[in-house]
């Protein structure tokens, strides 16, 4: 082999050796661990934002649903109260016996029989329980609340009711606020009658 050929072969072998020893340069198209970590942080932050937005939407929808349910319950309570009052008045107008017991209980309690006094007491309890439910609902409109108190005030003007309440009050003591409202109406009525010289307490009650 000639000297020039040997030199060419040796030069090629030396270049190959240097390339083999040279560390490989990173490929411009490949992703490092740092790049993957950055992408992961971006994805995680995006997921958190989406979750917070979804949670806010859910909370808003739940709040709206709760308000709608509260409004529905309030309207149903008022409807039940009004319909109950109407039913009671219709019974008084349509049932002569029912009207007789109510009239004698409110106007002639001294001469009422024991059976009628018991029935009159049941009617009063039904009325007062309905008023109790109405006043117990804190979400009722002020007008409806005043209407229920006005009905109690009218009953408080009936002597036989005051006697009945003094005996049956213990059945409503689980709600001190309601008892306070009734007691205040009775106390105001008694004071007004006493000042007017009209106080004549009933001797009997249901």
C-alpha cells in the first residue's frame, strides 16, 4: 500500500475516533424534563381554574334553588293558612250545628253543655294550632304575620277563649314565642276592658 493511501486511511480512522469520543449534542426537537415539568404545571393550574369556575357555578345554582324552594314553601304555607281560614268560615256558614256550637261557645259560655263545650274547645285548638304554624314560620310576609296576630286578638276579646287558653296553654308551651304573642293580646284586651269598665270574666271555658 502506498504512503498516501496509508495517510488517508489513518486520517479517516482518526476522525471517526474523535466523533465517537465527542458527547452527543441534544436533539433540538426532543423535550427535556424541565419542559415536561413546565407543561405539567400549566396543565395543573388550568385544571384548578376550571374546578374553581365549576364550583362557583354549582354554588350559585344551589343558592338559587334554595331560594326558590324557600319561596315555594312560604307561598304554600300562606295558601294553607288562607284556605284553612276559608274552610272554617264555610263550615260555619254551611253547617248549622257547627255554627251553633261556635256561637254558644263565644256568646253564651255559661249556658253551654259539657259536650258542646268540649267541641268548642276542639274548634279553638284547631284555630290556634293553625295560627301557631303561621307565626312559627319566620319567612312569612309581615302582612300575613299581622293578619294572624289580628285573628288572635279577636279571639282574645272572647271571654270563653281567655278561660280556654288559661287551661290549654300548656299544650303550646313548646313554643314560648307563640305563647308570648297570645298572652300579650289577652293582657291588652283585659286592660282595655278594665279601663272601659266592661270586664266581666267568663266562668266556664273549653
